[in-house]
C-alpha cells in the first residue's frame, strides 16, 4: 500500500495536541531553512528541542546530540536530514516513544514512514510543519 499523509484535519489535531517538538538537524545558522522554520514554530508557542551534535544551544534552548539524550517526553520528531538518514531517526523516535515522525518538505523516506507506522507513530512526509500550522490552525 502506498504511503498517504494524514488529512488536513488529522494534521490540525497533531499540531493542536503537540507537546515537545524535537527538531533533528536543526542548524544554528539563521539563514538555514531548519532554523527559520523552528524559530517560526517557537514564536507561535511551540516548545522546540534542538537535536544537533555540533551545537550546545539553538534558539535559546539546550541542544542535544541525539533524541535518546532528551530527558523529557517528545511528541513530534521534526526531521531536517537527508532521506538516507531518516530510517535511523525513525528507529530512535520509536525508542523514545514519540507519537509523530514528521519529515520536512522535500524529504521522502518510505522506509522511515514504515518504521514509524510499525511502531505506532503517525508519519508525515514531504510537508513543512510551519506551512501546515498556518493552514491547519490559522486558516491562512
């Protein structure tokens, strides 16, 4: 069966009920898409937890080298990594009990989506969380 993203209504529910959002591959460089998207989400009231082994702090939040190092629950794992790394991220997201694996716009990994779904997670692929937040919750 081919992968299908959740409906707009399901995405709205995911975002309305979002707890902590771990952002894997979040850059500390303000000109990078991951930084701009995470900053926008943070400004809209979401709790962002950066995951980047090369930084100590991003957007005023402590940065963790991996998902397993985050000492609190994570609802959404938002991924800014190339497709070939996504299956490993999906496995780690399953290990920490995340509810949603969200691959950003331009990122597609059928393997990662299958791993997520096999572990009870909702998978979203090739969608920008910032854009979806605007559509689903703000009606813009």
